[in-house]
């Protein structure tokens, strides 16, 4: 299992590095891909929890689950907002709306379809395959608790948030090349994928 997670984490790290150095993707372009993954992962955490509760024949969600879900959802929103604040410091005058349109309409050489129409289904399918092969097939829902999943996810979100605070301090106090932000981003994502993804 750890070997598979390591290979997946490496794959997640290589794509943005290739995009930045060879396809001239901007840091925000890469972040938009990560945002899709962030939200999709959050959705699949809830699918896993539903499967656990279904196996345990729980008919209504416990209050503790509701509170922890709310906290995790707030952390996701803070991560999204905080990242945009850092990017605004790094790229004064950036148009997030235009960047998003450019991201959705981006066409890679040899693929005449805007990536927005194929990327989301690919990310969802990838997460579904991971959910199926690493959660349903080994029947982890019979052995894991829903609180373990929520708290594991919380740790991952807190690490991401600490990375944003670090990036914010860098952007505000020290002028460093954008490539350093990319390496920090990829490094944090790798740690989260390999060490903190249940």
C-alpha cells in the first residue's frame, strides 16, 4: 500500500514540475489543478465515511461528525482564500477570472480539446479508482473509523494551511523567485499525499 501511495505521490509531483519547466505553466495554473484535486478529495472522504457508516448500520450522522466536517470544510475554504491572497501578492494585478478561463480553455499540442472538458472527468475518475482499489476492494470501511478519516484529513489540511502561512511570510517579507514557491507547493503536496492521505 505504501509503495503504491509513494508512486502516486511521485506522479502528482512530477506533473506540475514538467508543466512549469517545459510547458510554461504559471504557478496559479498549477494551483488550479491542485484546487480541483483538493475539492475532489474532500468529496471522496465523505463517500468513504458514508460507506463506513453504512457498514456500521448508522442511520443518522453523529453530531461529532457534523462538527468535524464543518471544521474541515472551513479549512478547505481558508486554504483556497489564503492561496489566492499569496498569489495576489506574487502577481499584483492578476485577474483570477481570466486565469481561470485560460486554465479551462488551455489546449496542449496535439490535443485540440480544451483541458477543462477533460481534466475534471480525469481527476474524478482517478479519485474514484483510488477509492475503489484502495478502499472498497480491501474493505477498509470494515476496519477504519469515520473519525480516523476525518482527523487524518484534518492533519493534511493543517499542513497545507501551514504551507500557505509560510508562503505568505515569504511573499510579504522576502523576495524569492517563483520557482521556490513551486518547490514548496510540490513538496507539501507530496508529504500530504504520501504521509497524510489515509
